[in-house]
């Protein structure tokens, strides 16, 4: 079970990541999108690309990247596929899967194209 402080830390990290993305010119479309196959922390659009983002609050960048294991990637990919099927307006958009690692006291680190479907 996730503790209340861990939950709040995750919510804070997602808020920071969304704010960071908006400063970089992304439009955040969804926060904590839930599909029947799982949840995606953030879904954003920049120009002609839809970006599915997993946010991790960790002490180090390495820990953050390692926390997005193959099982999570598969879950996010399946949920993204369902999202795109429900949103035909994004039919001709590119899509990619990113990870943002949030560390307290540092700027967020945005890793693009972390896996390919």
C-alpha cells in the first residue's frame, strides 16, 4: 500500500512536471489519465506530437529511469493506444513515450523517446 506522504510526493512531482512542460511549450491534455489497462501520469501535445509521460520522483536520475521497468512501459503503451483510439483527432499525430524525473532541489530532467512501440 502507498503511504499518504508517497502519494502527496507523486502528486507534487506530477504538478511540477506539468508546469515544466508548459514552460517548454507543451500543452498538457490530461493528468492522471485512467484507462481500463492502467494510468498515464501526463499526456501532452507539442506541435504534431502527442507525448505520454511517466513522472518519477526519486533521489537520483538513475533511480528515476530504472523505476520505469518493462511492465510499466507495456501498461503505459496499452493505455496510450486506447487513448488514441478514443481521440480520432490525433490520428495523424506522431507519438512518443517520455520520462520526467523530479528530484527535490533540482530542475526536472526530461528524457524523450524512452521506449518505442
